[in-house]
C-alpha cells in the first residue's frame, strides 16, 4: 500500500449533506445542541432545527421522514420499528447522541441494514468519573467524618477515631468489564489499589492488559472494600447482587451502583443498609424513583442520587460533539468511529 493511502472503504468521498431529522425529547434539544453544535450540524447535514420530535406519528414528522436519510436521536426518541421504517424509505443511518440504543433501535432496523452509531463513549466518562469519586470518598469515609465533625464541632483524635480509612492498598471490585467498567479501571490506574474484576466475557489476556485480577462474583463480593456495579441490564443479570451475595460482603464494605437498579435485589439491599453493616452509593435503584417513605433517603450510610451520574449540563455537549463528528464521517462516506453492532448489545452496559 502506498504511503498515506487508505483502504477503499476508508477513503473520504466528496462530502455531501444528507437529509437529517432530530428525534428526541424536544425539551432536551436546546441543552444538547448549543449554537456551536448547530452550526457544525448545518455544515454536514440538511436539517430543520425547528423540527424536533418524540412522536413519529405526527403528520409533519411523517412528511419529513419520507426524505430522511439519517436520524439524530437522543433520550426520548421513540422506537424505530417496522412501521416507522416503512414511512422512512430512505433511512440509512441512526446517530444516537446518548448512551444505549436498546430502547429505540429494533430488530427491524438491523434487518434493513441501518447503520448505527452511539455517543456511549462520551456518556461513559461522567459515569466513570462519578464512580471514581464515589470510590475514593467512600474509602476516606467522607460522609461519616462530615457528620461526626458536624456533631462535635471541634477537635478530636481523628487518626484514633478512624484508623482504617484511606485508599492505600484497598481492594476495589468492578462487576462488569463494560465500556464504563473499563473506563473506571483506567481512571483508577494511578492509585495504589488492588483492582479485581468479574466479567464472564473477560479473558485472562484482557485482564492482564487492563492490569486487573479476574475473579468470580462471589469472591469479588467477599474480598473487596468497594464493590462497583457496571454490568448490562438483561434477564441473566437481574438480581445478580442478591441477598446471598450481599451477605458475602464484609462489614464496612461500600456498594456502588451506577448501572441499573434491576441488577440488585432492592429489598435485600435496603435491609442490609438499614442494619448499618455496609454502606452504599446508589445512583440507580429499583424502582428508579423510590417511594417517599424509603429509608434510603435518610440513612447516614447511604449516598443516594437521582440517576445523576451520566451526562448532565455541560457534559451533554460532549455527546453532541461526538455525534456531529460521526455525522461528518457519514457525510464524507467514511465508516462510523463509534459504530454499534447488533451482536454487541447484549454485552454492553
């Protein structure tokens, strides 16, 4: 191959501007697509930025779908089923400016050969950052120390009071070597932690490359100071953290969930936390919004947030930037850098 040449499928064709429709919650679009993103979007696609839909059945949307080649989707996009595809005969690609595409990409999309891209890599970073912060603060017992300091309002022998705090030589368990799980491992690399991972798809070679020790889920629960959940939601992973595995966790273990609440037996977890035996940082629960009388809102050993670890505020722009770059690649005739494959969905969180 000649120097600086590219395979035929990588060579950029003359850029064109495919017809694009925005499919997402209308109130999300202004936060996701700022002026900079909109200007770039207009350079790479023909788009009516005033038309943002979460309903493919509207008359004006059905009219737009007839000429749509690419859907730019995000949270709030309805299912793209066979009926929608019948109304969109020219649809060839979906670029998702968010994480998982499971909720809107159907088998009919794969059967037609629609190519799909996702900004999951961009959304993974704030989740991983949140997780790392939770791990480091948990090992430092920050919430407990804050409450104690608030109570005593003065000095005491803090080293004697908390002789076991710190992050040096702690064992942290990552459940699921998913995109987010791997990013957490990468971000934790500079710290003096022993990292263990459970993932049935993780090979010994991959584990060595990541610098982690593969273990069974039971062993991980039993030996770790922090257990952090990053497995995908599926029938096989439902309640994978059950009453028995919670009981395996040592007194004082911190359980972190930034994945999905359904992966945990919520009743069993609530009982363990109410006993005070373990601690938790929970960004997801089952149900997602706990009843108002749930003790988890008030327990001192629980940090509870409202599914907040993913992209919010300025972090939305990172997803938009990635999606627009994917659109630019598509317009230039190049393959997606962040393509989603049908066979990968069951293994992604």
